[in-house]
C-alpha cells in the first residue's frame, strides 16, 4: 500500500483529497501546517508527499528541505493553485513534479505512480 | 512608459497584482469544492455498489452539475488571472495569438455578447508592445463590432503573420457603413503606434503591428 502525506493549508481540500485517495487504496494522511507535517514524518514513514507550493510560513520547497532531513528517501509532488507559467517552468526545470489545481484524482494517482517509478524527488 | 516610473502605471500594476492574488484564492476555493464534489461522487458510487441504485442516480446527476459549474468557474478564473498579469510590465514581448485568444474568450463575459469564431495563426507571432493596451484596444474593437451584429450573428477574429510583424483581423462585421472607429480605439492605436483600418464595405477591421513597436 502506497503511503502518502498530503500537506496543504486548505483543510477542506486536503481532507477531501486524502479521503478520496484512501477510498482508492492509499494510506493517506494530511496536514495543514508545516509543523504538523514534520511531526508526522518523524512519527511515520511515507513514500510520497504531496505538498502545496505556498504554505503560510514555509514555502513548499523550504518544507521539502526540512522533511528531507528526516526522510531523505521521500518523493515529492508539488501542488499549486497559482498557475503561474513562469513558476511552473522553473520548478519543472529543476526536476520537480508539479500539478496545478484543480487536478483530477486520477491525475494525482498517475503522478504518484510515476514519481515512485522514476524515483524522482528523492535527491537532495 | 515603464512600471516604476509612472504613478498611474504603478497603480494599474498594483490592481493587476491584487486581482491575480484574488484569482489565486478563488482557484483554491473552486479546487476545494471540486474535491468535495468528487468525494460525494465516490460515496454515491460506493452506496450504489452496496445498496443498489435507489436515489443515487439523482445524486450523481447533481454532483455532476456541480463539477460542470466548477469547470466553468475555473475557466473564467483562468482568464481573469491571465488578464490580471497583463499589467505586470508596461511593455513586453507579446504573442498576438495569446492576446487575441484571451480577448475572444473574455468577450463572452461582455454585456450582450456575440459569437466569436477565433482562428489563430499557427505558431507564435511575437511583437514588442504593451500587453494591457493591446488587449484594451481589442476589447474596444470587439464592443464596436458587436454593436453592428444581431444576437444571431457572429464575427470571425483571426491572426496572421505579416512581413512587419503580425495582424489581427475582425471579419464578418455587419452594419459598418456610415460608422467610424471609436475615438478610444484611435487613441489606443496612436499610443501603441500601430495601424488600425476600417474597411466598412468588406465588413473588416484590421489591426497591424510591427515586431518592435517600442524601438
């Protein structure tokens, strides 16, 4: 069973998405703060982290670096509602998996499978 | 004209940034509604499998309607965001296809809209111009063109490359005889240093831009 941690400050969004993934066979947990996400990563192993690019105190990229100190093998997928083409191109060019909200749950599942298969996002 | 040196433009750029931020928030709200509707659909599907159809068909129809409206809202917000970013810089490299496509899409939000058949040229047609003022000009021309059309009539908006740069052509514009281009359009054409022509007998309005208008 693939273990997924969803991190997004939009509670209703992230909780609904976690439930939908759970219905499809994923072990999905969610956090709405960077602090809670870090605590969950310290307490439990995850295969993939879906991370909102814009969190209130830490950016998604900053939180990724913090998480990797505890879970260096964790893979990451970034979510954003911003849809800025420049941001998308920059993050994509750095090898990140990026999805723009709204995104279909099937697309998220495909990306999770892809990121696990390719092992991307695990490098520091 | 450049952002940072003109208070009027700075205010416009501020307005654009605020609208971009707001559209970002609306996008997040729509994503949340979309995910919640998706979860509702999942639960209805599970109930169907466990207990038979019952009233599930009606529930699925209603959740489907919510998803359709979210998709519609997302498209509007996408265009709002794109338009808000058009004041990021006073002058920029602009793909005429992007500017004309955006205004063709936004025209459906105007009062008394008419059908616009948008036909972009293949590839990109890049010119150096003011994205915001160019979009404003296309908006003014669309409104002018719509005034001459009945609700059943539509117009064609097409782009093409030219030796000088590119062109935007409004065609099928009925009811142009005896009319002249709006002063606002002529002023904007002057500010943008582009050619604007009304061919009333052919039902055509033509906008021609050079590659490097700001040079």
